[in-house]
C-alpha cells in the first residue's frame, strides 16, 4: 500500500473546544481506492475528524486532502469531494426534481442525467415530495444522488440511519457494485458496525480523540484471535493475557492480541473476531485502561 497515492493524511491532528481536547494528535493516511470505516462511540471525535477533512473547522497539526489544506482551500477541494449525510438530512419540503436541481447547482461533478437513470424503474418520481417517500424510496433517492457524483473522495456520515436492515444492505451493496472504482475512496462512519463489515477494506477505531486501531481488514486475523474456552482450560487461557473476556453460559469467549496460533489452538475453537466484537473489545478495554492502545 505504500506505492498507492494518499487521498488524505494527517500528522498530529488536534482540535479543542474550550478546555476539552476532542482530537489528541492523531495520525492517519488514507490511500486511493480504499473503503475506510471510521468507527467510534458518540463523542469519540468522528464528526470532528470529518469536519476537519471537509474543511468545515480549524485544527492544529498537519492535514492534507487531495493535495490541499482543506480549511484554506475548501472551494478547490470540494470539486473532487462529496459529503452525504444520513437520509434524514434530505430536505423534505422539496420535490425530487428540485432536489436534483439543488445538488446539480451545488456540486460541479453531479450528473443529473445519471441520477435520473438510477431512478428509472423505481417508484421515486420527479414530481413527488420527499416527505411523502417511504423509507425504501428515500434509500433509492439517496443512493441515486450519491452514485451520480463523480468524486475522488466520498464521505458518508451515517448514510442509512433510520432505514430498515434490507434497505441498508441494499444501499451498500449497490454502492460497491455500481460506484466504487480504483480511483475512488469511500470514508464511512456508522454505528451499524455489522452491516458495513463486508464492504470495508480498512478500519479506524477512534476513542476519546485518539486512533486506537488503523489497519486493513485483511490483517485483523494476524493481530487478533477469539477463542471459545471451556471451564477446564480457563486458568491456562488467562495466563496468555486476553485483552477481553466474556462468559457465555459455561464457556468464555476471549480475545487475544499478538498471540501465536499454536498457543491458542489447544484452548478451544479459534476464529478471527467479528468487527463488532472487536469494536466492543477495544472500546471497553480503552475505557478500563486509559491511554493504552
């Protein structure tokens, strides 16, 4: 990945509101052609990080997006960046055609004809008011707008909030199949960790203004392992210093970091923890041991 050009990079990125440090000198590099999940609890710093990347707030440290300082050069930056928030942010008082007019006037790389082609064959008609659309129709409209923007960086902030599970999965699947290319980069924040796990190439976990994990998804198996341990092996497993343990009936699920597989296999069933399980593990660990990654 070192030969892939960076879409965005931060070094020592900080942000404070009064006496509260929201970002605490974070570093990251986002290469082109990747799908990043920025995951964290409420108040962790996700929105502030997005606002800095989009040039919507001042910050300390160094930050570059597509070769620009985002705050100083936001107008130039937004030619190749698109930011789409959740479906609830669509202006309900507009008609569908008026929304497409608005996006066309706002974003130079929005292709209205392409958006209209995505809506053909759906129940989302140009003359309908957005407030009358069902959840499924809102998802279709939202997706049509997203996929009609030819941006190098697409930032999605809780894009499927409030939608039912089938519509959320359909949204992401269509986005990947019909929009994603090697030249485009997606940055997604969401609380629905499970539903985006299958599309992510990389994850960043943020906790209390610090990045506690930044890695390709494909490398998780080499870093972390989950073992279902029976009572007879519990003491032996605890000697290997699990970073998380949860008892389920008569068995205990333990998560280990950087422990050789040959040491874990005798203890029980070994697997790579799911993204949601790893998220819970690291967030609880950080809360219990402040300052330790």
